[in-house]
């Protein structure tokens, strides 16, 4: 029987979020990014990249899952999407229902994001919008992007990616960002803050970076209302 006191993910779920969710999670307005080059990493099957283009934003998504054939990626994301949606409905008390009205609406967001991504994926790969890459090594030059957004990998999966991986990944994201990196959330799947977050901040400060914990106007996992903003 599933443990109803915590959210459980066996591997790293391949699900997507919409542009609207990104704007809320990262406390952005679309105009903040217009005319800029933005990296979403890891971008999974989010619809941020294609929707950003409609707002005049030059967005690129990077993720190791783009090594998979499109048919395999579609099957995996639909399986993960339904699995996550079912668990959210089963464990709805673990979540705040302010952005989403209900588990059913949350499922609709997941579906909308991934289906929009899948319709763009083939053309996007050919046109360079989607790049197969895995942290902590990215195939981009220094300062390739104005802003880098990184959601639902670092800190969230702190139980399976070690401290050194987190540091190396953050340094790499900062390397390719001319202005700033925004990382959300800062909690793990157990809804507890990443246990070495202060160590991360202290180390990055000693290396000359400028990390700051900033509140965001978004909450889904209860208590998860902050992001890390990292300036090179």
C-alpha cells in the first residue's frame, strides 16, 4: 500500500508544466523575458519553450530525455503524467490548492503541457529548441543565455543526487547564464528543505557567486514557496 504521508517517485518523473506555471513558480512576468535568450534545464516535457516563442522569447530546452526517440518519450511522459496525477489525487492533503482548484485541474495542466510539448518536439529538435544534455555538463558556451530556469530536479531529488552533484550543476548553470539562474523548489519530495542548502549557499558565496533565497507567489507542495536566485 502507498504511503499517504509522502509523495513517492521511483526515478525522476518525466512530466511537464505550462508557461503559466513557470511564470508563477519563478515569479516572472512574460515581459521580463521578452527579447532575451532563456534556457530551461532540465526542461522535460514542459510547454515553456514553445509558448515562450509566442511571447517573443528565444527559449531553449535541455534535458537528457531528448536522447530518446520521440515515440518512446511520448509513451514515458504519458505514463508518468497519469501516475503522478493519480498519486496527487490520492494524497491531495499534501498539497495546497490555491493555484490549481483541484486534482482534476492539476491533471489538466499536466496534460496540456506535455501535449503541447509533443506537438513541437520534432520541429524543435531540428530547429535547435531542444538539446539533449545532462547536468552537470552542458554543451553551451559561457554566458550563452540571459536567464536560466531550473525546476524540479535540484533539491527536489536531494535523496538521489549528492551534494557534489548539486554544486557542480549550479556552477554549470551559472556558467551559461549571463544574468541569473532561478531554481525551484528548494524542498525534497518529503516536503522538507534540502538538508545542505545552507552549505550550498556558503560555498557558492565563497566562490564569488551571489545566491539569494527569494519568496515566490506559488505554492503546490505545502510549504514550498521559495526559489534560489543565483547571479554569476
